[in-house]
């Protein structure tokens, strides 16, 4: 007999397929599938199952479930007629409870079961009356020192990456940067974790020493280039922009960047190269990662013509810059790395799923047209023909048939802003919201975040280099750094880098919008039309280089008219079924969030939406 055994795992908040075995080999036409759970609430779950075949008894199939592993028909069960993709609804479940579930079928050969799937019901939302706003201060300068790291929460966050692990924690890792360089006492690629995306526990660096392979690999390449060995001090390396992902149960990978300082061969030559390496762990809670070494380095299509002055930006030596990786596993199970910064745009290279390294391994020398394909395929460029372009930090996710490529535009100190394009294929072509081909230089017109200021606040600048992730329940989030503007006052305000987590909503046209206020677990009690009546702050978030976009005041009247601001004299309406507020034809997604500018902080309603090349953010006062 053939023993059936299968182990799969998704996020802790989602589905986990546990091991299950059966010594029965059914007839060829007998199909009994593992159930799929598609909708989970506090007290119910929607399940799809399949059970059919000549040996399967009619009206004797269904799903059985309970809180113990490997449920049987002696536990709770729901019976249905045999068939393909039969929907079943489980009711009267307990909130925040893990259930075990499997398909069963009575057959001529006895009762047969599928593999087991687990799911966890949601927790009932607290009322708005009992919700409490986060208490931590945005201005963390008084606790920015290394000795106060236990109080950091989201202080000193730069270029974050976020993943949800099997233990129910979100883990965040980042570039080596902090206010006053406090992080240097604790290693590299610093980690923190959270169960609720609000309260974050600092864990420390995941790498203590510079990887020895970097200098070895650098000098291997230099020898092939006919150059002397480098004497760079590893203490001077830059540690930038990691990307951490769960690969499968018990395996997590982190792709990280090492930037080597200096020039290739002295004055009048281009900057030295950088490298992307990879680490693995089976338990992110341990904060112990095993380094797996070299993955990829900068590629040049200029051969060995590296005699390019460092300020000759439009003609820089490298085509692809090996920093800012984004790792994705496609629905088909392919592993891809998207990487690049400023130099000509972003490249996509396929990886070996087992090793995490490039498909072509070892890679050929990183120069010359014949070798380019091994280093990837260009999928985005901000300006075809200009190698030095203000785009970096690609982040790719898959949602509802499209790959969405988020990216940072412009300098990171103030003008940093986020854009998004999409494609039906991981390696492009990527298009903007108007359908223009951004793989060949069309602008990513949709602004996702931008320097802004609501009243009662100093405002925020430098909001980009994002992580985009979901909670396994269909809710998506955007995390990035954000900075005080120089006008905030005090010592070095623009060096205050605070982590910001924001919700993402998906518009009816499929494009994402990021909500203006940071996530604070405000209960998403249904919004009524009456609640929208009143005074609002509206921000036209459309692009303006280096400028904070400030808010204007407008009033939504009960009769459906608008007074004040951009839409003065226009009309508004509300569709509660899709949480869409429409003003003058512009569809705006609304949800409840924290008013971080209020004193004391309180819950409010916010909106975000796009129309053409314009983006709008708003908040009810």
C-alpha cells in the first residue's frame, strides 16, 4: 500500500496543512481532497471540499472538525452530497481558536479522510469605546541611545523588511542606520518582532561579523579584471536593505546587501561594487541565522571600461547595482530576486528554489553583453538612456493576478516618495496606471506615499523604501521609514527615522492605495454615511519634488454637497458595501484609523484614492 503523507505550511494566521497518513489506495476515479478555507471570521469559516467517485456513497461525504488533531466523524461534522468544489459553512465556532479540519467520505472500502488543515478564528473586535491609542512618542530622541534599545519600539527603523512567521510574530529587519549611530554596538541587520504590528520588541543584530566571503569574492573578480587585490577594511562595509521571507515550514531566507566602499581602481574610476548574500534560519525567534554566502554582484555592460568619473552619473559603469533585493515565490512555485538601485533600473533574476542562489551557478564574470542574462532581465527603468536615476528599493508582491512593483523615488532625506506599477508576469513588462510601459522608461505615475503634513503635526518626509506584506487573512500592510523635516527643530530632526506601518486598500480597478494614518488596530466597525458628515482635512498628494503637501479643510454636508477646498461646490456619496466615498467622481477608500496628530490621540476615519495621476489622502477632524 502507498502511504500518503503531506506537509505544507502558510502563515500562522492562515492555514497550516499538518501531516496525515492513510494506508488506503483508493480506486483511480476516487477523489478526496484536502479542504480549502477561504473566509474566516470570529465564529465561522467557509470551506471548499471535493469528494466523489464510484466507491463514494452519496450523501455520506463532508468535513469533520474539532480542536484536537486528526478529527473524525465522531467530532463535529457537516455532511454534503458528493461532488467537486462543494462549499461548506462552519458556524458557532469559538473566537481565537485553532481548529483541525479534514474532508471525509464513506466508501465501499470504509471511511476515508483527507490530509488535515488547521485554521484559527479571528478575535472579536473591541468596541471603539474601549479601544486605546498607542502611547509611544514619535519624537524618540530622548531614548535613542543603545542602552535604551528596549524602549525603541519603532524608533531607529530604516529600510524595513517584514515577514510573518509560524509562531505568529511579524519579524522586521533593516539597514544599519540609527539616530546617532546607536546601532553600531549590536551587530548588523537589526531585528525586532511584534504580534500586533504596534508593539515591537527589539531583538538585536542577526550578523555579528563581516562575512569572510565578501573580500574573497571581491578579489576573485578583481583578479579576473586584471586588478590588484583590494585592501579594504571590512569594518567599513555598508550593511543595507535586507529582505526576509518565509520559504516553507521550518525555512526562512534573508537576502542582504554588503556595499564595499572606495573606487574600482583609484581616482577617475567608478565606485567599487556591492554584493547580495543570503542567510537562512529555521527559527527567527532565535535571531540566529546561518550565512549561505554569495548570491549576486553588480553587472556592467561596459566590459572593463571602468574609467568613469564618480560624478559622471549618467554614464556610470554598472548597469545593475546589487543592492535592495526583493524575494518572491510565484504562485507557480518559482523563486525570483528583484534588485537594483539608481543604476539603469531594476533587474529580475530567477533563483534555484533549493539553494536560494541564481539558476546559473556559478555566475560568469559580471561584465559583457554575453553574460548579462545570468544576472537578470531589466524590468523597470525610470529614464531610459540615463543610468543615474532616482529609483531604488523595489518591493514585489503578487495580488489577484498581478505582480505589483513598489519602489522609492528620489533622495531619501526629504523628497523620498513611493510609486507602484504592475505586470501579469514576474519579469514584465510592468505598466503604470495608464497602461504605459515602465519597463522601457514610462514614468510610474501613481504616488503611494509622499511628504505630507496634517494640521497639528510637524509633518513627515522621507517616507519610502517599503516592505509590503499581508497577515494571511487578506489584509495588506505597508511599512517604511519616515523622518521629521528640518523645521521640526531640536538636534538633527531629519535624522529621526521612525518606522511606520500603514494599511493598504485595493481599489476597484485593482490598484493599491496606502492609508494616510499609521496602523493602530482600530476596530473596523462598519462605517455609516452619517459618520462622514462633518469637517475633513484633504491632501492632494500628487508629486512635488522635495515639498510637504499640506492639508486643506473641507466639509461634507448631510445633503451630499461639499464646501471648501478643492471640491468646493461638488457632491459626495458613500457606498457602505465597498467602503467607498466618492467626491466629484473620485473614488476614495475609507477605513477607521488612529488620528496620530490629535492630542490626545483618538480614532477617526481616513481615506485614500487615486484619479489619473493624482493621489488624495484625507482625515476626518
